[in-house]
C-alpha cells in the first residue's frame, strides 16, 4: 500500500508541475512562475519514508526539467536536501496548525530557489536574474506557504485512503466470548 | 534508527545528481524527451479540453454576429487579395532580377499556426511550449513570430511539441539591424527583461552610432538562422559610456509573449 501512496504522490507532483506550467495567469499578473514542488516535498517528507522522498526528488526534478530550459535534474539535490533535513527533524517540527504549516511551506519555498540558483551559477549557466528576482523570490515564498496549506490535507487524505484496512471477518465479531483457560493442577 | 535506507537513498540521489550535471547536452536532451513523455496524456487532455471549449463557444455565438463578422472578413479578404496580387508581381520581378544578378534566391517560409500549451516552470528562463513538434516538421532554430514581430526560436523539439526560447532569454541572442542607420548589433537580455518581458538590449553597436530612440529594429539575416527583415521592436534609448569600445541601446520588443495564446512558426 505504501507503494501505491508513493505512486499517487508522484502523480500529484506531475499534475501540479504541469498545472503550474500551463496556468499562465500568475505570470501575467505577478510576473512570477509558481513552483509547487518545495511545498509538496515538505509535506511528503513529514509523512513518508526516506525511499519515497528520494523517489519524489528524482522523479519531480527530472520531469520538471523536461518542461524547462533548466539543466536536467537541477532541482534534484535541493529537493532531496530539503526532504532529508525535514524528515530527520520530523519530531521537532510542529506541523499541526495552519500557521506552522504556512511557515514551513514558505521556508521550503525560500530555500529551493536559492539552492537551485547556486547550482546554476556553479555550473556556469547564465540565468535571467535582476532586482525583480527578489520580488519573484518573495512571491514564491508566499505561494509555497499557501500551497503547503493545500498539500497537507491532500496528502493526509491520500495517506488515509490507501492505508491498509483490516480484512472483514467471515463471521460476526460484535459479540466475542473469551474463554478462560482452565488450569488443572 | 536503521541508517541503511538513508545511506542508500542519499548515495543514489548523489550519484544521479552527478550524472545529470556531467551528462552530454545530447544525452540530456534525449533524457528530457523521455521524461517529457510523462506529460503526453496531460497535453492531450488540455488539447481536447481547448478544442471542446472552442466548439462550445462557437455554438453559442449568435447567427447575426457571425454574419456580420463574415461580411467584414470578406471585405478584408478582397483587400488582402489585391495586395497579394501586387506583391506576387513584385516577388516575380525580384526573382527575375536575382537570377539576372546571380544572387542566391531567398528561401520561402511557410508560416504554421500553433498554440502555446505551457511556459517555463522556473523564473530563470523565458521559454514556452507549443503544440507542434518534430512529427510536424519543426526543427531546431526555426524562427517563431506573433502579431507581425519575432518572438523567439525553436530551442528543443519533441514528437508532438516544441520548446521556444523567447527573445530576452539568455540562450536566445540574435543579430539585429537598425532600419534607419543600417548598424547591426546583438540582441540580448538585460536586468529589466525579468521585470518587463518586452525589454531587451542591443549590444555591440559602434561608439559613433547615429541610432536614436524610436528607430526600428529588424533581424539582420546574419548567421542564416533567421530570415532578414523580421520586425523585432524599436530603440528606447542609446546608452553611450565614455571609454567603452562599443555602445548599447535598450530595446522595446514589438510583441509581449506573456499575453499570447498562439504563435506562427516559420516552417522552411
């Protein structure tokens, strides 16, 4: 069932990346392209095992770069680093309130673009950056916080939906007679 | 805590990351094609939805509006046919003169309409995805136009879609000529491009340039990637700096690609 959950998460990553690319309204109004992956990775890393986190980082970064001029798998290392760090600190992170969920999502949205930009510059690429990039970064932080508020209940619901349910017993279990052992001395 | 899954996952990701950054551009493009195929059902669904919505929108347009539009289009068609006849004569004359002067004939381009189906998901680049690809005859470096102005070139092709690098993208530098002065430079992005997608920079103009604000810019045809004479935009200001060997000018592009839904691909 965990494999099915992983597949569902990958599907969510694929659809959300595609939707962000096809939906041009934020770009037209705010001049910003939204990235749903930091928020998704945040939510997944708080609930899923490390294997799922690694698979999501690999699949999401490779499929995202297929729609972009980015080098292949640019966001692989940033996404995995984020997922890994959050996963090993799951117990010390509060994520049950709206405010903390938003803050965590915003934090994820702040870190991923910075790490991606550092990687781009490290491999001698010339991305389009200017003062307006600060606005794009700020808007990305806000949108990532908001997307976290959507992904938290979505992934929780998916997790519960694919949770292993006990098989129905072939007999009535409402009344059970527990017979005590009789010890004969 | 069992550390083994963590070590294995980290090692796999690190190895894959290393492969991604050291892979050749050809293999990278091939891998992008493979991973891009995951989106095929989504692109198909989007195309079907758009076709259906177009059909439904056409169904609800009143007959009177359609008739009025039809009459208007017929008038426009007559005017365009007259202009076409005139241009055909000029084209024939041009071909004959080129033959007499032994100048190589100009290649003819066949414009093909395509729909924009996506934009670059990152803020670092300016590119769009269109719904025609290598199966439709699209090739890398083919020019893409809209509303009578150049907007970019084909950067990558897939079977049923292509990616267009827009003017102002760091990877889309083109040679351009100022119509009034005949001086040429290289059109490139600047810091303002990210704020306003219609802003760019014309580099490597002569120091003694006569270019002025308002001068029109066209493709130069150098490098034979773009045909000569496609409208690009106009000069906003010439920025002369003392001690520099060249001058640059800020440029306002003719077309804002952020507002487009369809583009013309100039098929060879």
